[in-house]
């Protein structure tokens, strides 16, 4: 056990539902706490309660760039910040900027000691956007998939679970509806294919529990990742872990994460998307095998181990 006390700060609420960020913070704590003295804290917002409840350790890890604001409230010694992406910087409207308090986060984003980027794309974007951050202070650590949960299930049984037709082709999308998520593409494809979108409780299936997602991935034929802005795209990695091949935008972190587990297309060309879908449907088994192989690169154990190595730089 590493002789060091670490405070991990979580932006999400304790009762929050599934999200990529929540998955990361949960798994990071689960896999680091047996090896180190970890205390987990939940951020309560930019107010007096945050000041009075602030806790630090030998190392303090802010698990998202949206927690940079804590640096305005208190000087943090031996600080680590995880940067998922800089979507706020590149895509937010003025109204969204104010609502998310990004205007308070951004001026201090370059004031921390060490950074974890969840993809090489995010690492490059961070260094290019904030020139004061030194190259040697940013470590790329990919997110993981839980192989105990996300693995291929029987397709016929999985379809029965969701009352899906055994003879139809189903294309899955797991996405919010922010503009950069590019949902115009699945909307346009819906005249050609049966599109299932379960992002944030939308669509005919409504909210799907974490433990049911592997069955949904296994029930479908192709996963679409149409977004123009992703720091990693955890649903794509989890889909591949279940043997579901991906057709993804050739944009931001998606080429890096999808790799050989799917096909990359022009995010704005619906004919390109149709070509990618048909290419996978024409010979699905090899694509399914490639998807699983690509997903094997991502594990929470590896993510935790590499994160602990960043902590140990302060010893």
C-alpha cells in the first residue's frame, strides 16, 4: 500500500445516474482505494459550503476540469486535475458558459501541478489551448471498461429482454442532445434503419440501467458515435467490449478510441454513414471480433494503476 493520503474530488452528485464522468469517478475510486488511503468528496457548488467542507490530502485530485473553480476558493498543494475534454471552451454558448460557471473555471485551468488527459487528443488540445501548461506535466490515461459487466451476451435473449424484433436491424446511439453530438445524422438515417437512442432516458426504451446496457449493446447490430466533440466516448468503448462494432465520426478523440473496432466517416456526410453501416452489416462477425480486441486495451485496473503513478510523483 502506498504511504500517501489522496483526496479525490467528484463533480457529480452522490445520487447521480450513469454518465461517462460518473463511471470514471466511481471506478477510479473503486480501484485506487484498496491500494492507497483515498478519501472521496462530492463538490457542492461555488458557495460557502464548499469552502468550509474543503478537504485536501498529500495529493488532491480534481477528477474533472469543471472543478478548477476550487482553485479559486483555496490554494491546492500537490494538485492533479483530470481533463476529459475542452468542449466547454470550444462549443459552449455564452448562456451555457454562465450556467456551467465555465467563465470561472477557465482562467485558472492552467494553475495546477499535474494533469491527466483521458486521450491523446485531449492532451494535445489542452497543451495547445493553455500554453503555460508544460508538456511533461500532462499524462494520457485512457478510461476503462468493466469486463465483468461489459461482454457479449446472447443476441436472441438480449432482444427478448427489450421486446425487439428478432429479424430487424437495429442501430444504437447513446448520446445527449447537445449540438456537438450531431444527432442530425441518426435522425436522417432513421428513414433507412431502426435507430435506438437511449441517451439520458430518451427514446422508446426510456432510461436503461447500467446493468442492462450490455444486453442492449448485444441486441444491436451497429453502434453510431456521430459526435463532433469527444474526449474519449465511453459508450463506444463499452459497445466494443460487448462485441458491437462502431461507425464513428472521424473527429476529435474518436479515431484514437475506436481504432480497428469500427469504421470512421465524415461526420456531416449521411451517405458516408450509410456506407459504414452497410460495410459492417455485410460481414458482421469479423467486425465484432475486432471491436472486442480494440476494447481489450481499456481497463479500469490499468487506469487506476497509471493514476497512482501520477500521485507517486509527489512522494
